C-alpha cells in the first residue's frame, strides 16, 4: 500500500492523542471514540506505513522510533494547518510555543528569556518541566518546539546548539575553612560530606568520577533532586554542595570556583527536520541572546 497517500488526517489526529496518553482507554475517551474504533485507526495507520508504531513493555505501552517520528510529523502538520487557516482568515493561530527544560534551567538560566518573550506578546508560551531524558523525548516527539538542557552528545534526531558553558562551584557556609579560599581544587575536598543528586543522575556521576580520579575520599551527606533542594540542605548545615555556577547562593553561604571538574554545557535542542514557525524562531533568538553571556558565578 502507498503509505504516502494513506495518511488520513483523522488517523493522524487519533495517533497524536494515543501518543499523549499511551493508553487506548484514555485516548479513546479524549477523542470521544470507542476503544475498538481507536484500535482500528491506529492499526490501519501502522499498516499503511508498514512499520510498528508502538510496543508493549510489560503492562506499559511506548512508542517505537518510527512512532516517535510519526507523532512529531503529525503534530507539526496539525500546527501548520491551523496557522495556514488562521492566516487565510486574517487572524493568528492560538497555538502556544512550547519550551521544555529542567527546574534548575528555568530557575537560573532561562528567566530573562521567558520574561523577554512574554513582553513581546508574540504568542502564548507553554512551559514543560522535565529532566534531561524527558526534555529530549518532548523535543523528539514534537511535544515541545524547543528544549534547553545540559548535553554532551546529541542523540539521533536531535540538533543541539551550544548556548553556554557553566563552571562548577563549591557552596559552603561563610565559617567553613574553604570559604577563605579564592579557588577550590578537588583535593581540597578530601573527607568532605556532600549533598549530591541521587545515583544515576548525570551531575552525581560527574562529581563521583572527578573525585575518584583525584583520589579524594568523600561521603554522601544527603541526596536531593534539583539545585534548590541541594542548596537548601547545604544552607541547613547538612553538608557542602557542588552546583552549577549560575545558581543563586542562599544567604549565609558562599560559592567558590571549583577547579578539576569540567564545565557543564547547556544546549538549545530542536528536532532534526522540523520546520519551526516564526513565533518559535523568535523564542530561539531570545534564548540565544539572553544566555550568550551566561557564566558561572563565584560571588558571595
């Protein structure tokens, strides 16, 4: 069957809803269809394209690589159609520009960009808060137009444009011996008790590798997700912290540049092959301009 001639708009619309829910019952309810009818539409779409669109892992459903590509295409097609119709009628599309990033990225890196975009009143801005993996998934599937995350190597299907490199700092109380230093080295952390992210998190892995390579013994004072909670625990006296230099330092604490760990590179993420609208391009330029001079801070 010629799949290019068989991408019916109703099938694509149904697949977008299915991809958002990854549950036939909930997706069918959202579409006001019966579950068997939705099954048939997704099956016909898969047959027309000649590829599996989802797979089952235990009791959970997840999109295949082809399914992720298709839902991104379907979302972009729907968005471009809405914008075209709105333009013909002399109006503007009500669809939002969607940005995805992590909590810390929003708190410490993207605030100026979000404020500047909102002032332009170009379009509504929808913000998704996800970790690195979730941000990559949102961009790859077309759920988000743009993403911002720390990233070393972009996976297939994602274009990563470097925004800024952020240095690492050690955060200690003003009375801590390290507070008297202008710069801290990894060996200065011998015997330190640190507040760190949980095992498996990229920042935890970087800290562990760096300290191990330097032959430094250290211990975990507490595990916490997010810069805010890590710094909160540090301010409570639970332990010292190693964080990105753009973080706002709590009262009574100081940040000192840490030598020996690489800077963290933040990148602007887009889907390879996407055709962004003018509204998305405006947000892209604003993010680029607002983060160009972002650097780690070592002030008290």
